[in-house]
C-alpha cells in the first residue's frame, strides 16, 4: 500500500468512525424516547439534503450529505404557550411553537415530548451524552489494555556480543573485550523473556526492574524460543551508565557533563511495539483523559484565542491546544500511513490501530464534554432546561403553588440560534488555523 493510499484510508476510517459515533449518540436519545412513548418521525446522520433514507414503522431512518452531526426529531419538543403569556403574533417563537405543535397528530397528543416527567426527559436528553462517554471509555480501554501503547516489549531485538569500557557509546568490540553477560548466558535476538528471577515480565519496564532487583547474582531467566520455553542462567555485571531524564536525554551535572550511576548490566535491547497497559492503571488513565477533556472544553475560549494567535503567526501552535476537523483528519492520515512508504519509520500495524482507536475514543470524550455545555441547541441545554423544570416544580409544590408546567424551551430559541452561529464560526476558524498553522510533532 502506498503512503498516499494509506493516508486517505486513515481519513476514511476517521469519517466512518465519527459517523458511527454520531449514530450511537442519536440512538442514545431515540431508544429511551421510544421506550417512553414519544413519537420519533426522523432519525438522520448528517445535515442538508437527503442522500438515502428508508422508513421502518413511523420513523424514517437515513443519511444526509453533510456529516457534521446528526439528529433525532422528537414530536412535541416545544410546549404550548402558557396561559396568560401568549406569543407575539408573527414572531420567531410563535412560528416555531406553531410548527412544533402541528407535528402532533390528532389522537397522539399524549406522545409529545414536553409531557414527559423530568426524570424521563433527563434520560432522553442525557442518553446521547452518556453514550459518547461510554463509547470513548470502551475505545480507550481496547486501545490501551487490549492492544497497547508504544514501548519496549519483552522480545529481544539485539544481544551485545561484548562488554566495552563505555556500554552507552556503542563502541565496536575489541579482541580484548570480555563477553557481555547476555551473550555469555546464551540469550539471542528474538527470545521472548517470560520471567526474570521468578518475576513474570509483560513489558520491558518489568525486565529492567527485575534486572535492577536481582543485582549481580546468577538468576534463572525463562525465555520463549522457537515455540518452546528455555531456562538460562544470567549473571549481570555492574557498569557505569548515563542517567537519563524521562524524555531519554542525559542528565548533566553543574559542569555540563553527563552524570552516571552504577547499575547491573546484561547487554540486551528490546523490540519496540505495542505494550498493553496494566488493568490496574486503567482507571487513573481514563480519569485523566476525561478530566483533561472537560477542562479543555471549559477553557475553550482561551484555547481558541491561542489557536487564532498561532494562525496569525504571533505564537507557536500548541500540540495540546484545540484542533479542528482538518487537523483531526491530518492526524488520522499520519497515523494510518506511519508504517508505509520507503523512507518512513516502520510502525507496526497494531500500534497504528491502537492510535486510531485512541483518536476516536478521544473524539467521543470531546463530544461528551462539549455536549455538557448548558446552552441550546446542545444536549446540555435541554438537560439544563429539564433540571430547571424539576426545580420549579419542587419549589411550587413546597410552597403550595400550582404546577408551573413544562419549561418553555421556545423562549430560548434566539439564544440557541446565536450559539449555533458561534459554532459555525468556530468551525470555520479552526479549519483556517489547521491549514495555516498545522499542529506538528
């Protein structure tokens, strides 16, 4: 597969993945709505002209050409005007209310959404949000624990033949250099280390920890070789090694020289591939991803400011900043094509699959967090309206007042239009920034 074809395939997978995520989000609304008796005449993925549709029962299911979201039409989203508070004739609110009420056919008045209890309204409107949260967590779990992150595996890539005076320099072996401990024990490239001194190993970090713990005494090492297990005896030796920081760079002393420390040395290096994350670390990792996404959405205005500043050339684009559709597509293409092409660094297929799942999982978490914003037309606006309705009714009940009835969402339509316009502008701005100041590295 050529690099260009792999790049295009990554974008296609992203588009399909987003489409499935949107479809499941809308199912999160539709399923409870139908369960509670609300009439659902339309379920569509996308906006604009119809590309395809079919009718099943009372609901039309289909696709539209602009894949920037989706919707489920619920009959009776807007309640009748309150007694004594008529709409201004010819106003936008009056027209929207009349249109919504006209969708309720005779004999189906009881199937209007506005008649649902507050808990049921919350289940319907939060269903899509929670679907994205669950889907995001599942995708990240499969990527992190089912496949893994880039790292050293327990399979050996190379075994040093000799022990030079500076093991970190990569100096060629001399005739007088002693045999390295790994080679002396019979370790070979391709061996998979199953355990070291009785400690099971599932990653290169486990191997390193076991070597450090066993010191320079002879220890049994179990390896998988040619389909069978073999036990070797390895005796590490102490050597001077450079101290590295978390990024792999040498730690320098006050004079600018690399600092060193004495550590057990065997002379082996790993094959790099996908290393599954331990299940015990999954909750904290997922928690950090969710809280980080929510924080990014909460500080979205700041993120947009820095993105525009980068687009105007006033600052560097941050890799952790907000990103638009073009930027996400570029990431998907780079992930998919990372292991192709004559000059590219080889990236195993499993790692590319893991990174693509992580990208889709992160997008679902972003949809979850974004829809928490308590403004129409976002789901969070409808959730906030239901909560306000419940609070009003409880207040009225506690003070012996009449039931105020359902919250009048029609009054918030002008705000919803402003929010929708802001979303369109934000989308266009981020596309421009992604083109003129793409995120690199």
